[in-house]
C-alpha cells in the first residue's frame, strides 16, 4: 500500500503546548495509513548566558557596606544595578527568577508532529501581518490554565534498517516480528496437515514462508516507490509493519492520471508475482515443500492485490477511486471525501462481513465444530482490519483538509516585526527599543547595518531581568546561515520545505530587494499549521 507522507502524519493533540520550537513538516500525505515522521533536523544549540568577567564595564552606583546583596549568578564583586532595589524594598515577582523554572527550548531531531500542539494560532489575515497572540518579547510564556505540558516521546526512525534500494531507506517495524511469529504458527499448523512427515521442521518452513511473503510485500511497495521517483515525488521511507507495508511519499501527485498510476502499480505487481508463483508451481510436485510454499505465496499475493484494489481510502483502490472522482469533478478534495467515506463503509463491511464469510465457508456437516477458537480469531482479525481502514480513511480526510488550507501559511503574514541592534547592545536596552517600536524580534547587525545573527526568544526568556543590563545580545544570538534567510513571498508547502531544510527557531525574512522584512518564528508557523488543520473545509 502506498501512503503519501510529509513530515509525518499529523496527530491532533490539543494538550500539547504551543511554545515548543519545531518546524512542522508538510502534511503527511493524504493517503497515509499510519502517521508519517518528520525529517530529522538537528536541534539548535542553546546559548547559555555568558559568565561575566572582570573586564566587563560596571556602572557607577552608590553601594553601602550594610546593604544586603542578594545571591545571584556572577562574580562576588559584581556591582548590582540600581534597579535591583534596596534590602527593605519588596521585589516584584518576575520572569526568570531563580525560583521559577525556565522554559526549555525543546526541539526534537526530526520534523515535529504538526498536530501535537495546543492551537494558539497566529492571525492569518493578510491585512494584519504582524498580529500575534503571543507574549511581549522577553516575557515568560504562560501555559493555558488547567493544561499540563506533556513530554514528547523521542522519535524513532521506524524500526530496523534493512537497506536503501533506490536510495530509499527500508525499515522493519517491531510489529512485523509479531506478525511473522503468528504466520509461522498458523502456516506451520497447516503444514502439519499437508506434510505431517516434516515434524518440528515445519516451523522452519513456515518461517521461510513468512519472510518470503513480506519480501513480496516489499516488492509491492517498491513499485509505488519507483513510480513516485519517476514522477519526481520524494519518498521518505518504506516500512514493513503489521498487516503489510507503507511507502511514505512526501508529496501528492500533480494530476489525477499520475495519482491513478501511482496507486495501481502496487496491486498490479502483486498480481504479476501471483502469476509468476503459479507458473513456478507447474515445475514442482504439488505435495512437496516447494510446491506448498509456491502455492502459499501465489495465494497470499493474490489476496494482497485484491484487498488493496478495494475502492476505499487508505487502500490503493481508494486512491484510484479518488483519482477518478478528481478527474471527473476537477477537485481533488471532492475525490478524497468520496474515497474516504467509501473507505469507512468498507471498514464496517469488513467488520461484519469477514466473520460471516469465513463462517459460511466452514458451515456444512461440521458446522458445530466451526464455532470455537477459529471464530474468535476471525472476529479479531476483522476488527483489526476494520480499525486500520477506518483510521486511515479519517487521516486521509484530515490531511486533505490541511492541504486545502496550506496556501494560507504565508511567511509575510506570520512574520514578526524586528528591530536591528548592534552586537554589544545590552539586552535590556535592546528590549526597550523593541517594545517602543512594537516589535517582537531582534536582529543583530554589523557596523554597516548588515544582519549577522538573530536573538533567540527562548534565550531571552532564560535571562533574569536583573541580569539583562549586563548581558550583550550577541551572547544570545544564533549566527545566520544561508538557509535561515527566507523570502517573504514563500507560502504553503514551499514555506514548510524551506524551514524543514534548515531547522531553527527563528528565520530572517527578507524582501525580494534584499531588505529585512522581519523575523519568522517556527512556533508561529506551527500554531498556524495546527489552526489550518483544525479548520473545516
């Protein structure tokens, strides 16, 4: 089965905070069975507050010998700014005190799950490019009342790496080993009835069958991969997992014709494999181990082809149906809705019809003996298949809705206004200028006014207010690389691709003329990304 993926399958989770700085990946493809994972961007380094040295200029101030000095980070002889207050003056609570936990710049390696955040969307209205519902620069972000900050589980690569055919990594998920053991047990029991002379060796033969069957599934997925690469669609990976495999294609086909071909090649190759195994059966004796293995592989590939041709998302047949409706109506969203609802109807049919079908096949003179463990296993298998199809159809609808709203993610509309500051400017002075100008970002420039680095918001929040006069903005800044300069005209998937190519927490947004437009925060893009996903079509 082919699954378009992008930067992971979005999994909506309204309990995740909006402050995590991670760049959302493009929506995992509309046709995805399982959530896709985010590219593995490397996390930015957190620059800690630089220790103050004895060479640092100290402002003149009156300090009496009996004035109590509060304990703080720094040298013992460091002068205290006048703003710190006297010993008998109550100090207001402020962000960044020693008793208050500092927010972490939690960035994971990999494209973050775009839906795993609390929707606190930025204003996407084109007439209000600088309107944001976020705290003022330098303030500690306060989580919504009653919401907890769940920890993000570490992302995995998808299992055991088996190779890179055509440059695409192939992973075997841990669930495959469970299915392989189940196939070995079931097929071994069937071999005991057909070839009782094998004894315990039948389980080795059954294990070989399980591996050969999943090799056929891999060939099925490689057909999707080769077709995608032929259409210049990037493929993130292939994963062999519970009940088959998934090809994670990061973008959708541009035309319904390509969509149809991309979906059809998988079942077509499974049918070809079934035919080849049938031809090979003619060269061996039916009652031998090779004959039984070839017969099993022929039947299993035929079942894979027929099952994937069923006309409902997320199956290949559902993608083919989507392509047909897309071609007729001219609207890909209409095709997705039609194929997704057919997929849900198919899930209900599998849940009810599969046990009835297998039961009716067992009925007859031994009908009384057919009620037992086999009936329970048939019902369990039907429930699992129905759940996979139903969930995949729902994911396809969500991804299609997200892609429909992606053009609203425009760099120009999400950019924060920024003020330029020189390298040695104290943080307190830089924040004062930003607040006076109504800006929410700082760009460090050289003597000629050329931008050289961006001050990270997370680093600003981590500096206590009483230390800000002594900390230069250069100590909190991240040097600008070429990938951190993005055009103000970027929008939709182009914007997400640009951010994902160079993972960072802030980006410098420039006009086509090269002038500075502002600073784009990955957190703002992510909030807008979640808002687009939550919107109805």
